[in-house]
């Protein structure tokens, strides 16, 4: 089904050749989305922090084609080299959005991307990559039509979701909400929305330090993990719990209760991995060091009374969340104790950022 709101409006300008470049960050979910429908919409809503330094830089050169066809013609470069492994994902994405961006059929696309973070680092490169590519595509649409900035980012979120669900949450900075929820009239399964009204100052300048515990390829991809939720015996319970946690987290974000924030975020992370372990077939992505780090963080919080907490994506690496104002004490803890569990004592220091930027 075509969503008419996002079909391309009348082309008002002809362009033979043009290029655009965007930097777009990854994001880390606080309430997790796990399980999706066939149209890449979520089984439950999610809330995320948009990161800052963990980002993808993508440039797209559009050159008008002499012979038009029913397929979008493109060349893909990653880190300066042709990339065969990523091509099927981009090809599928472009084929799915051509009804919304039919002007792409008129051009040959040269796509060049690079990441500021290493592969398999526990950071969602599909989120930053698909959002950056979508912004370049929408820049061409804006050049050809008369869309305004609000629609520009809304549609960029919409089409990036088609490529990678979590990518739609990278289109705005700060805190993002994706998925339909009965308590929030603004919510939608089709795109994300930035949440900024009535958010406590306690969540200004939040930090995210990612511990690189395992840098190998995951045994089970996130796409497969989402599919396994269709037959998970606890899926209905999970979707109900996620909706309840959305309401709780929104209240926490308004009240600034950091202790309750820690409890909910950690519960969400552990529930995500419990769902993996209860799938059929079951699988475990956490490593022994992941559990050791979790124990260390909880003990440190208990001893210091500092509201530092962990969250996990679909992998073994640990995201450590805490307010910037507490960085001095927490960073000493990370360097002296937690880095020992990391590969080559390697971790990535990031913080909640302001969203994508055109370059």
C-alpha cells in the first residue's frame, strides 16, 4: 500500500547533475523495538537517544541517465572501495522507495559512505547509514520540488525506516519517539518524532560510553531476531510491557528521576536479551564479560549513589549512560575497571547529540 502523503509532489525544476553530503548519527534505544511487521513498521513503540560522534558520512552524486529503466542505477563505495556485501541491502531499499521517489529513476547514483566508528562495535551502522542516504535523496527531492523543511525531515524519517527501522530515529537530535501509542496523539509507526517539550534538564548533556567487548560478527542478525519474535511465546506479553514502559519512561523524562531511569532502561535491555534466549531457535549474544560489566556497574551505582546505568543493543557490547556533570567520577571507573573487559581496553566515548548535519 502506497502512503499518499509521502509520494513525490510535482517536479518544478530540471537538474542534470548535482551532489549532496550528509552526516547522520546512530542512536541507542531506551525502550527497545523488537519485532516488526512486513512493511517495516514496529510491533511496539520505542524511545531513543540520538548519538553525536558515532555517525555515517554519505555523499551521493546524481547524474541524469540517457536511458531510463524501471530500476534505479547506482554505484556503491564504502570507505573508498566498491562494496559488494552492502549492495543487496541498498538495492532492495531503493526498489522499495522508488514509488515515493520516482525521480531517482532519472539518475545514476554514485553513493560513497564511511563510518566514524568500527564495524561490529555495538553501534547501529544501519541506522546512521540509511538515515544519511535518505537525507541525500531528500536533498535532491527538495531541489526538484518545493517541499518545506518539516516535510523534508518527516519524509526522510519515513523512507529511512523502509531501509532500517531504527534509522528513522536518527533524523532528529536528542530524544526520539517511534511507533504508535494510544497515549500520544503525535506518535506514528511510519516515522519518528523528536521529543523536547517538558523534558527535565537532568537529561541535558547525557553521555554514552560504548564498551567494545566483542567485535566479531553476530551469530544471529537483528533482521532474523525480529522475525523470530513472530513465534516467540512471550511476544504478546513483551509488546504490552513495552507500551507500558513507554508511558513510564515519558513520565521519568519529565520528572528527571534518574534512579527510576536506570531501573527502566536496564530492565528493557535485559528483557531484549531474554527474548532472544526464549526464541525458537534460541540464541545468546551476551558474552561472559557482558555480565561481568553489568555486575560492576550495578555495584558501582550502589556504592557511589551515582545514577549510571547500562543498556544493550542486539549484541554483547555495553552502552553506559550517565549525566555529563558526573563524567569525572564515572570515567575514572570506566578506565580503571570496565575497560579491562574490553578488547584492547577499547571503548568509544559519545554523548547525546543534535542530529544530522549537511556538509
